[in-house]
C-alpha cells in the first residue's frame, strides 16, 4: 500500500498562523495546559480557526487507547479522567468568549462508559459558566454502549457527531480496533434517542477508497438519518502513518458535496482542507435551516 512521496498540490497550501486571536488562543492553551485537537491532530486549519477566535478542545487527556493509522494523537499509558478538566475547559470557553465550542476526545476503551461521564460533566460546566455558548460534541464510538450514549444525549448538547472516517474495506488497515457497523449504529441511536438533536459525521478521502465506496458510505449515513456531513483530504501526519494514496482536486470535492445534498444531507462541508470542526457554527445553522 505504500507509495512514493507525493508533493502536495497547491490547493493544500495554508497561510501561516497569525493575528491577535491566534496568539491569544495559542498562549491560553500553553498557559492553562489544555489539549486542543487543533494542535494534537495537526489540523491544517489551525491558523484560520484560531485567527477567527474559535478552537476545538480535546478532553480525557491526550493519550488514546487505540492505534488508528491515520491519527496524530499519541498512544501510551492512560491516566484516570481529570475531575477538574470539565471546569477548566468551561472556564476557557467563557474567558475566550466562544459562541460555538467544539469538544472531542481521545478514545478511552479502558473506561466502562468510554468517557461519557466526562462529556456530561463538561456540558454541565459550560451551561453554568458560558450560558451563551453552543455545544458541539464529537464523540468516540463508546464501544457501542447505548446507555453511555443516552447519558450524553440527555445532557443536552446542541449537536452530536461521530466520524465514520473511511470506507469499511479500509477499516482493518486504518482503524483496526473500530467497527463500521458499530459506528453506524451509534449515529442511528443519536437520532432515535433524540430526533431533534442534530447528528453529524465525516470522512477523510485519499486513502485508496473508490468513488462507489464513498457514495455507499454516504447512503449508509443517510439511512441512519445523519444530517451534516464533512468531507476532507487525508493528510498523513508523518512517514510512519498510513500513506496518502491520492490527492483529490477541489472539483471532486464539489461533486461529492452535490451528491451528498441530493441524498438528503442538510449540509455538506466538502473540500481539501475541511475537518470536522471547520465552519462548525455555520454547519449548525444549516442543520436547522435546511439544505445548503
């Protein structure tokens, strides 16, 4: 599966981070010891998002219990959840005056509830400390624990996402400890448990999947009544990660977005640099206002 090093196309070049907001959020992360998926996952949109005053927080530490071949988050010895973390993150959201906060986590298969209670406590703290802020969660699969999911749903986030990441054929290579059907079931459960809650998922493209496989995943997601879809280019964090097989051009992303809208997604955010939290606030509005 390995391919020779490919030069990144021009459309994947990003502006170097700059600006007062970027510096403010960067300094805040360093001073408070908070984990950001922007940095831990080497997101290409870090400069743009931070310069606009938005950020995605990562809870439950910065060590993952799984070994996905696309991810830049490290593995290693897992620590118990930090009971002070929900309060710290909520305080950061309040002090940074965020209007739409995105919170994700590492996968914690070592915890009976997959870390669900930490999400619940965080929602409570945000509602207490930053009442005007919308809450978007991007959660792991919780090992299919529907009771743990129910606790998160009942806590009242505004949008709840879980990324399918890639096509099922590539799961053994790319996500060996995950299960495609389990992820689909979780997305269906979100809508079953609360039909008013916006659900969201995303894929990284360029790992060797075919167009037919992509479209089948999109159909599978719509069968679970998933409403918001993100499609972005996979970028290998290092030479030790799963290699990029192909760089899709912007026109291909546009065509896939059109296909997604025809399938009934309320909103599709599709482009080479798109990640789950990219334009998250705009995606939220689209989820309620109809197809975009």
